[in-house]
C-alpha cells in the first residue's frame, strides 16, 4: 500500500520529443521547445551571391522589350500624324510576319511541318477575323474625347510594361511546358486594348486593320521570337538586343531630342543603376531557416 501511494505521488516524467503530428505530449505545453530547438537554425542558406556583370546582362531583356514598345509607340505616332500611310504599314506587317517565321524556323529544335502548318492556319484565321472586325474598331470610340483616349492608352502601356513577363514569352513557345501566368495575360490584354484605342482615331478602316495587325504581331509574337533567339544563343540575344537599342535610340532622336534623352536615361537606369542597387541591397539580406519552417517536397509531384 505504501509503495502504491508513493508511486502515485511521484508521476512518471515524460521526455519531450520533437514530432510534427504527435498531438499534445503529457506534461508539456503545445508550444514547448527544449534547448535543442535552435540547433538546426541556419542563416542565409538560400541567399544567392549575385555578380554585377551577370545582373547587367540579365537586365538586357528588359531594355530590349522597352525598345520594342518604344518602336511601336513611334509607329502609332507617325500613323496618327499621317507620316506613315496604310501601304507602308501593310508592307511592315508582312515583313514582320515573314521574319518572325524565319526566326522560328532557324532557332527551333523540334519544329515539325504539321506544327508550322498549324501556325499558318491560325494566323490566317486571325488576320481574316481582324480584317472583318476593323469597321467596328474604326467606330469604337467615336463618343469618347481624344484626351481620354490618349490618357487611357498611356496608362495601359504603363500597365503592360509593369506586368510583362520579361523572362519568358507571351504565348507558349514550342517545346515548353509552362503556360503564361495571370500577370502576363493581363499585360497582353492591356496592350491589345491600347492598340484598339489608338486605331479608333485613324482616318480609314484599312489604317485600323494595318495598325492593329502590326501591334498584335509585336505584342503577341515579338516576345516569342526574342525568347527563341535567347534560347538558341545567348550571344546572339545580346547582339540583337544592343542593335535594337541603337536602332531605337536613332529613330527616337530623329523624332524628338527630349524623348531621346528620356529613353537613354531609362536604359542606363535599367542596365546600370538597378543592377548596382540589387548588388548593394544583397548585403542587408538576412534569412533565417529552422525547424519552424514549412516542410518542402524534395521531388516534383507532377512526375
């Protein structure tokens, strides 16, 4: 009797164990930890040491697309000022379409004849549908003032640049698995609406068809073409980007000197200042990992 009473007065001491889904352990609170809890703490385990030159080269893709959008805006402006007529625009559309197909043919690793034929059929349907809808686009914004159109177009172009996927393609490239994300789709839709708003201020339906076709070719397929070039050869991608920058700056300087200074400042900011800032702020990055983190799978669940 004395033995049993002494055992009941001194309960068994349980040892705390670190378990994920073991429930509450007797004698310990739910948030209890012992001295070994911080032994597995790791600081800055996933911090990537970035190289200044590598970051500058990666930022070339952003400058490249900024120049592409700047060229599109130049074409819009000259068309509105009647400097470029519809015949020049149609020649430009055909030239861009042919050159885009040539780039896809030369850079694609696995591009079958059926896939190429499918591209041709889809683009043919796209051009026919766009031509049939051009009278609607021509009268789309007759009841809206021009100042509102310019303001909306500027905001949509800024939104397009802000949400654009600079590391990938707007449309799914041949041989890729990942589809464009939500932000990329919003960016594409913003550019399409901006193109329609601009085209609704043009003098004829053929102008509308030519400008919308030009804009959609650039916003839809230019990211695909530049992505294929970059995937095929990184050095070719750099050469193409630098030539495009020089060409864009030359055209902008012919149009207006103040815009040339603005665009040059933006390119310097993107390619020099931003990489320098990124390298500098890496010194202040502080990351802590430990047993409190969520579990991460070490394999791909889609396999």
